[in-house]
C-alpha cells in the first residue's frame, strides 16, 4: 500500500502542505524530471519528495477523476506514490486509467525516446499504450 511506503520514506523527505504549494511543487518536479507537467492531480493536501531515494507521494482531499482530451479518463486514489527519475515514474500506486469499459492500474509512465513526442503508460497486467506527450502538458505561462 501507498501508506506503508510513505511511512518508510517520510523521515528524509521534503513535505509540502496546501493545494497551491503542492501543485507548484509537483509541476516543478515533473519538469525537472523531463516529464509532462500535467500528469498528476491538482487537489492535494500533502506532497512529499524523498530526493535521496527518488520516492514521491501525494495525499488528496478525495479521489479524483480527470479527463485528458484525446486520451480518456484517469482516476487518482486519495494516496498516490511512486519512484521518479528522469523520463520515468515507476512502481506507481493509486493511478488507474479507464478506456471504453475497462479500468487499468497504471504502474509505470515513461518516455523512451524524447524526440518521438510519445509517452508510454504501462499497466499492472503488462499492457502498454503510447500517447502524444502534448496531451499531458499544460501551457506554460508567458513570462513578461
């Protein structure tokens, strides 16, 4: 479970609280790891990052459903956790995708070849699907 891992990696982690700060930090983390900036949910109460181990977690106020245009629904549990490295989220817990009438647990999200413009989603059952990276990017604000 995500909770057990959070307890294990919490001691040496940076922990952030509040929806605005957590969203800012999650976006920064995704950008730092060269992943699309809109992969993770918005309404978080807590976010933690154990840089030493590459572990992150998020605690949400409630489970969330987000519809990515051109892709489908992603469901986020109240706790999400996993390991993050450049171009990869792995050992994910708390993320599922719904396609047609089926729901799949997402265990890994990764970019094999950044020049391809594609991101891969791997399920617990071993299936994977590629989508354009642009489907998971928020527009960057203009800097004036």
